[in-house]
């Protein structure tokens, strides 16, 4: 059953079984384990155990390799898709035309099949009003990525609202480039971590081998001691497991964003606003949830601001804010509703703008709201330029935050970097005690 599950996993990640290639891999691993056993002067039984362990681990390493190749292909396809979609949309302003252009870049594979399915849905669905949105959602389900979702929402809203959108497209292209650069750096960091852990294992095994060389110079045979051979086999298998574990942890994807329930964050926003924490655990939970809601607002605000910039081309600030509510991210709707209601009562007052998300440490958003107030009063400069500047600064802040997340994703590998040195330390202690015992026994 386990073999069947593993085979299905390999197929899922695009691994094509080849008798010749598999035979060569198993032969290479078998010979490598034999060579490793000879280097440590292991007996036949110990070498047999080591060879079996190597052959057992091989399919799992193959699965990790298939995962890495699959994730890199998905990232490459999505990167190409988003870039070309934006350039095509800049030229045509139409979602379907942009999909047609992007489709030509993919001859076959998952991305081509997904685009074809979305295109067919848009072209041949007649009984629904939001066919383009549903078609794009099909692509988002196959490639669940925040950047892709923002891009699609912008395209749909722009096609519906019209207006000058070239500056906003340029901002999205810049955001895509930041995203791609982050992934490239993360890929390099993953390769470095793998290399560091592999070198750590090699160095630890080299230290272990020194005891055997020392015993040979002393005319003593460590390989004849069953305990020494057993510990050696155990350490070698542990090192294999450590490298597999590191490889498995580093075989994560680049496309998938963490799913976030917008309605849940909206409810949490309202609860944080209305709740008065009394007990220490309530205060702690309050702080934690406020932190999560703050991050969600930071992620969603630039997309909403782009939508608002399109509305501002034909409407005043108050009407634009009101019209933006229906398509606004769920987490922003409670605060946006409060803002719109406050503006109905005091349309010329600055207080509603200043009060927007006042309780959250979001200086860029507060700056944006002050800018909107100055535009509403006619005292600001070019609204499009000011909004673009706010969005660009916000994107840079988000880029730094996402880079820190990427660093956190690989930061936990330090324990696995140290693990081979710990196993080598245990083996050295055992071997030194055994060597001393054999030496003293020979002296008497």
C-alpha cells in the first residue's frame, strides 16, 4: 500500500517511470552504499543493512526531486502568465483578449490546460452574468496565489469601470517583478541550505573516519568490534534520514499563498473593535488577532486603492469610496462602511479620514487617507500620481515583509545543520571508549 501511495505521489508531481533510469539509480545507490561500507571497514551484514537502507530512502529522495521540479515549473509558468497577461491587458483592456494572447505562450501542460478551460467557460457559458470572473477563478484555483488574485480583480474592475489604467498596470508589473525576485532569492537560499547540510554530514563522517585511521596506525582493528560497526551503521542511516528530512522540508512550493478567509478577518475586526479585554489571556488573544488582522489589511489595501484610483477618474472622493465598497476586500468593508457613514454626516470634515483604521499601526494607510482628504478638498496634486506613490511605498513595505517570511521558511534548518555533528559526536565518544578498551586489553 505504501509503495502504491508513493507511486501515486510521484505521478502527481510529473515523474515518468523509466526502467532503465530507475535501474541505473538503484545500481548507483547500491554501489555507493557498498563503497561507504568499505571505507568504514564494515562487515558483510553491516554493509547489507546499509545498502537496504539506501535503497529504501531512494524513492523518497526521488519524490523530493520531483516535487522541486514540479514547483519550479509552476512558478515559471505563473510568472510568465502574469507578466504577459498584464502586458496584453495594457494593450487591449480586455480579459478575454489577454487570455488569448497568454495562451499562445504555452504549447502544453498544466497552465495551457487551465487557460483553455477558463477560455472555454468564458466563450461557451450563456446563462450566467459573471462568466469572465468565474473563468479567472478557475485559473486562481489551479494557481492559488495572492498576486494572481489581485491582478485578476484589477482586470475585471478595470474592464467594467473603464478609465486610464496604464499607471496601475505598471504598478502591478513592478509588484510582479518584486514577487519573482523574492522567489529567485528563496530558491538560491534553499540550494545553499541543502549544500550546507550535505557538507555538515561529510565533515562529520570525515571526523568519524579519523578514529578508524588512528586505530589502524595503532595496530588495532575497530571493525571487528560489533558495537563499533553497529554504531557506524546507525550514524550513517541517521545521516541519510537527516538529509532526507532537510530535502523534504525544503521541497515546498512557491506559487501557493496561505488561504485566508476574508469574512473571518472582517468578523475579527469587528470583534476587536467592540471587545474590551479584561483578563490577561483575553488581552493576549486580542493582541494576537489584531496582529493578524493588521497583516491582512496591509495585503489587501493596495488592491483596493488601485480600484479607487480608477473610480476617482470620473467621480469625486466621497462617491468613489461609496462605489468601491461592494468590490472591496472583506477585511476592509467594516472600516470602509464606518468611513462612508461618517462622510454622509460630515462630508467636508477631515475626522472621518483620520479615523479610518485609527487603532491599527498602519502609517502608509493613514498617509493615504490624508491624501484622499486633500484631493477631496481640491488642495492636493495629481490624484493618480499621489495614489501611485502611496501604492508603491506600500508594495515595498509588503515586499520586505514577504522576504522576511521567506527567510523564516528556511531559518529552521539550523537544527538539521547541527544534527550530523551531534551524531558524529556520539559516535566519536563510543569509538574512543572502545579504542581505549581494546588498547588497554592488549596491554595486559
